[in-house]
C-alpha cells in the first residue's frame, strides 16, 4: 500500500504540474544531456537524478546516464543508462595508494579501456536513435557528478577528455560542467581519510581548471589494440566547476545532502539544456557565458569556482492528495458508522423474513421430506413375551425386554438422518447470503451496521433475537425431556391391547402382544418424535448463532482493516506535511477536510445522500475489502479523481490557496488574519534565506563574489512579481524562468568567483591531508603531487590585508595580489602534460610545455601565471 499511495501522490503532482498546455514545450530538451556520475559514493546521487529528471523533462528518455563504479544503480535501469566498472574497483584494499594507482591501471588494462570506448560509442548511437526528442543535435552538454572523497575521481581527466573526444566526432559543440559534492559532516569513522581524499581532489581540480591545463593520452583503443591519442587544452577542463556541499554558507547542514544537491544539479542542467518555447515570457533569462565572465576577474588564469542554492515555496501537492484521500476514507467510515441507527429489530427481521414461525416452517419442511420414524418402527422385531410379563414392568423395562437397544438405535439413526437433511437444505447459508445482499451491500446499512447487529452484546440485534428464540426452545425441550423421564417410569399395565394415541390410551381388557407393542412405541417414541422437532429447531438456531458469530468476526476484521488503512493514510499524510516547510504545510488537514465536506455537500444536493456508495463509485466497501486493501484504495482514488479533484477548489492560484489555508482557523474579521502582502513578504524572505548557496567559503579571502538568482514559476504570479521587485533592490541579477501555472515557486541562487583556498572544507581538511601524506599515503598519480607548501608573497599579503581590514574592494584587493605576484614572477602551478604512456612532464613555461608535447601550438600570450595550490 505504501508504494500505491506514493504513486498516487506522484501522479497528482504530475497532473497539477501539467495543467498548463504549454508546459511540455517549455520542458523540452534543446540538445542532448549526458550525466556522467563517477564513483561508487555517487551512486545514490545518480538514482536521485534519474527520478528528478523523470519529473522535470517532457521527454526524460532523452537524458543519458553513464555510471562509473561497481554494481548498478537502482531505479535507473533502461536503455538510457550505461554502466562501466573501472579496473580494480571493489579491490582497493590498500588505502594508502589505491587512488594514485587508478590512472595507470586504466592505461595498462586494454580490455577495460576498449570496453569504455565501446560504451561511449553505444551511448552516442543511442542519442542518435532518440534524435527526435531534441530541438537540435548540433551540440551536447555533459554534467559530471562526483563526490570529492571518492577515489574513482582520480580518473576524471581520462574520462572527461575521452568522452569529449568521442562526442566531438558527432557533435559540433561539446560542453561539460563539473558538480563536486562535498561532505563536511564528520559522522563517519573514516572522516579524516575522507577529508584527505577531498583535499587531494580539490588540488587536482585546481590544476584541471587552470587556463593552461593540457592533457594528452592514448585513450582511444581499437579492436585491434591500436591506440589513438586524445588531447585537451590549453584551457580549463570544465566550462564551470560547481562545488555543492552538505553545509551551506550559513553553516547549516542538510538532512539529506544527496537529495538537496541532486535537485540543484537538475535545475542547473535545466537552465543549460532546456528548449526555449515560441513566444515564451523572458525575464532576464540565464546566460551561461555571461555568468562565467562575471564570476572570474579579467585575465585570471587560476581556477575559480561556483556554487548554488535552491529553495522552494510550493503547495504540498503530495500531502494534499493524501489528505484528501484520508478525508474521503474517514467520511466513508463516518457514513458507515451512522448507517442503520434508526432501524428497529422488527424492521430488521422483516427485511430478512426471519421469525419463529419461519423456523417452524423450515423444520417442518425437513421432517416432511422423510417417513415418520414411529411408523417405520412398527416393523421392528421384538421378543415374544406374554402380556402378563409386560404388565409387571415399567415402560422402560418393557421396551428393554421387547427390543433391547434396537428401538433406541433405530430412532437415533432417524434423528441423524433428519439432522443431515437440515444441513443439506443450507438454511444458515441462505440466511448469511440474505444478510450480505440485503444489509451489508445495501447503502442504507453497510458492514458497520451489520457488525453491530450481529454482535452478541447488541440487545436488539439479530444475534440477540436468535439467541432468545433458542433459549425459549431450550426451555420447552428441557420440560419435554423431564416429562419423558416421568413417562418411562409409568407401569406397562396401562397399555391398551390396541394401538392408540399418546394421551388417554390406558384402557382395561386384554389384547394381543402385537397391539401392546404398537401402543408402547406410540406412547414412548411418539413423545420422542415431538422432542426431536424441538431438537431440530435448536440445531437450526445454533447454526444461525454460529453463522452470525462468524459473520461478526469477519466484519470485525474488515473494520480493523479500515482502521489500519486510516492509520497508514494518516502516517503518510503527516510525513508529507512534515516534508513541507512550516508555512507551506500549515493547516493542510484542517483546510482540506473542510474542502472535502464542502464538495460532498454540493454533490449530495445533486445526487442524493450516500451517493458515494453507488455502483459507479465506491459500491460495497465489504466487497472491495474481500478483494484486498488495494482494491479499496484504488476505488477511493478513483472517486477522489472523478468527483473531488475536478472541482474548482483544487484549481485555485497557488497564492490564493495558500492564503485561504493559512486563515482557515481564523475569522476574516480577526486582526490576526494573514494579509496577502504579509504572505508575499514572508514567502519572499523564506525563498531568500533558504536558497543560501551550498558552499561554506571563508569571507575574509573571498573577494570576487558574483551572484545571480532565478525564479522558477508562473511569470504572471503575484508572488513572482513581488519577489522580482524585491530582488531589484539588490545588486545581483534576478530573472524568471516561466513554467506556467504551477504549484509553487523555486528560487535558484548562483554564486561564483571563489577559489579553492576560500573553501572551509579545503582549509579544514588540509591538516588531515598533510598528516596522511607525511605517513606515506599517496593520493595523486606520478607527477601530480603539489609543490611544497610555501605561501606566495601575494597570498601572504592578501592574508595580512584581510586580517587588517576585510572591507577592501574586490577589484583593488585582487589587482594588488596579481601585480605583486607578477612582479616576483612566482610559479606554483606545477602544470604538466599527460603523455600517451600515462606519465606527467612538469613544465616551467608555455614554451617548454609545447616543446615537451612535441607540438607547435603556442599558449596564449595573455595568460597570467599562477599556481594551482594557492
């Protein structure tokens, strides 16, 4: 049921989001998007990205996924997912050198390298097969996602350069962004080692994002074992390198950092790859090139990074859908509980045709189907005794003397035959069917009313009526048995010679033995025949009672299941409400319970009371529960979608619904009622606060900060207009991505311009890295080790100025550092070139780098020199 409820809530969200007829066009892919996820620790991020993209894009099958790691991600299986396991994955027991050996292991393993080449080419072919899903096939964008503390990201240069090379054969333009996921929460036992891995990767990333970065290696491998070189540079490896952490710039940790960061990756990819619809409303649209230019100082060669934060104020559609379902379920239970309250016992029995006379008729019908047992006993053999011998005996003694046990055994067999005849007729089963059809499935009564009526404790119910009849019959049966015992003690001297009736047959005179025997049987077994009728009535009433007890137990189980369903629905609702922010989840239960009742009142006035139990709607609740809980839930979902979700109250503007819900418990003449302006102010402030970027940077050294923010929602929305006007008061750029009428507003904040050394994660993890390196751990491939830790004069000056005054304008502070660095001509970059054999050659100038590569391509003369370990 949990999965069914989740699917129902997701379907409701998608239906509400697709209410705008132009939404599909605005959510189309302009060009292919490839998501490259590197490392086992990023598998969870891939699974989240797959789910989010399924909801974000009109044609999510156009997004390709490549997973570099062991195993296969869950939920992301399909023709658009490709998996490749790097050599040595899952066998890295030696932590001290596992990361540094990965690049050479790839170069030495021709089979794995060839497998990677084939996988990439299959992926390109798959993009071509889905070409109609894209607006253009001129370019392709790659979103690379990796955890900073995952050893597999040591292969990032090889993977990225090879992928760009293969994609470049089919597309004119190939762009790639990197999303580095940081985890600063030290909750694991290996937090120190993980921090050291993260620092090692950031050091290498600083090198890869340097303007003079070059890379060359023989990574393309043919089936015949021939290697073709692939190269990159001189230029940064990625267009933009984003750093997304579990801690934001306010210092707050995310409960689920994978989910938060995955949403940001999806939204940033959406900005890069979405199709611009014809006639689309454009309010300060996103321009990636301008963002890159603005986040980097003019002429800067060193690496600069970006981060982002995402916040949303959205109607909690999942919570609303489940709350409506819960309210409908409780309405059904309430109607069932109220049914039959004014129904008397006489009316109930008349509905079923059940009374003591009907019991007598049923028993009489059974007895009439078989011969009279007393008449059949006349043919029994008996002992030839003289009448004189019989007159000195009691009737019991006379029976024993004549028949022994034969008479009793014969009558007992007749009794059992009549009882079997009573069972063969199935009166108890017929009564059960009548109760089910006329009461349980009748909308006027239902299973709750029948449960009460069949309860042993219900004074005026069915069970009590049958029990009273049985007790009365038992009293008559007990009295008859007492009279039979008295009859047995009478003297046989009073038996007539001729056959007579039961009463007044004691006459004088002599008669033959045959007449005496006949009179004896009539006297004793005629009475037993009357008692047998009472016994059959008792048997039938007992079966009625047992049937009613079983039916009561069965209905009790149904009611317990309805109670369990109520609890599950309530738990699911509360969980979804808790997932919403405080303002968004306010009064969901109170408001939508009233909405359900209001719509139900309108429908009742149109279709009559208890219309929900009609055949075209819920029908018989008991019949649905017989099929299973899912059958009941599915029917409940059906009537919710058919009669409730179609009502205009579920299609109000986002802001109007939120305002009404916020004030549902407050009268509008109350001064505490929330006004529209106050609501917009609070929501805009919440968007601004919760969209804090997910990178904790050191504010004293972070000098070149550039910010942009974008709202995702209906451009005509009053809340969006209010938020844009509020953003105009700041210096940062604010835009809107129009998504049509929707269930809320999202705010994506972009921030760029910080360096590696500005990250608190790097600063705090540096001592762990140094400690592990001093202990013999190697994190980098040969030739990529950072230079000795010697602060440059520019960096030392920057630190001193930061300590003295943190209000230096960004332009002046950066210019001073660059001038001083240029004056002393310090090189700390230790840049290298990856040769086809997998080695790195250190370069000390652009000329020497080109000479080592054996190429005649000079570096740009406008590139400033700088280190990668600043």
